[in-house]
């Protein structure tokens, strides 16, 4: 049975559109856990455009399941992670002007740098996940760099339009998940997944957990956050 972690960044994005104090991503995290989510994700960007230090500090104090901090592997954010000590850090690439994360980490060719970062975090008792494209070389290099988990970037699959392209991207994900499991890595997946395109993933038992945010928050506008989360949990729990 696959698990679901909820990304609360999009709650913070709505808050920052008005520059006020609501809606509160910390409150949303509590609702998500009560609805059955197995983890809470927040992405602390260098410019703190949505999640703030305050959010991260409160989430650390209040999350009862597990707190997954997404961040780029830069010194200031590494220092923050070492101070807050989330349960898990997911290393992601970051471009200042991007609207959302556009691709996976390029671990190939940067293994030594990522290995240093991973070692530092793991010494502090923090599990480390690499957000990577479904590429065999990236998976092997992630293992060699010390990752505990790989999160397969599903964005290219989610954005595909033509059926042949959709199937091609899905097959890459399927093969990546199988390879990750063979290498004894925990396998997660996320980015762009929604209530329709996730159904195909029932055929990939190697994926243990899904990280989803935008589609759930969009659904919550219509039916409420609790129901939106329960609907997605019902889907992934059948995998």
C-alpha cells in the first residue's frame, strides 16, 4: 500500500498573494495529518517566496508524522536544516525565477559535492532523498552519493499530452522505480500528479510514497482540504 505526503507550499503561496497571515500552512498540515497523510512537505527556497523560517520552525514543533524539508543544497539552507532537524531532507535543484521545480538534480558529474552534503545531513540524523529524473545514471549516482531515498520526478509524464509521449514517460518512471528498488533505495515519486494521471501508477508497486501538493490544494478549493486529501489517500492506498 503506497503512502501519501502532502506539500503545503501552495497554502503559503495563497497567503503570500495577499501578504497577510492566512491561510496558514501550519494549520493545513494539521488538517492533512488528521485526514490520514503520512507526511508533510515544505519547500524552503532561498528567497522564502512562500514557506518562511517561521513556518518551518512551527512545522517542526507540530508535525506528528514526518516532516520533509525540500531545499537546494546551498550552505544557508543546509545550516537551517541542521538547526531545525526535519525527519527528511529532499535535495532539489532551484532556479530563482522558476514557478515550480522544473527538473531533477543532476547528480551525475556532481557526486562528490552531493556526497559531502548528504554526509553532513546524515551525521545530524537526517534522512536524505534526492529528487531526480527517471534516469538510470542519476539513480546509480544517487546511491553512490549516499541517498537513502530517491524521489522520481514525474513532471514530464504529467505534462505530456500525446498518448505515445505519456506512455514513454511512464515507462521511464516504471523502469527507474524498479532499478531503485533493486539497489535497495526507498522509492518515492511526485510532481504534477493529480487525481486522474496517478491511477496508472497502480502498476508500479516499487513506489512506496507519493508527494503531492498542487492538485490536492486545487481540489480543496472545491470540496475542502480534509475531503481532498482523503480522496487522494483512497487512490494511492489501492496501489
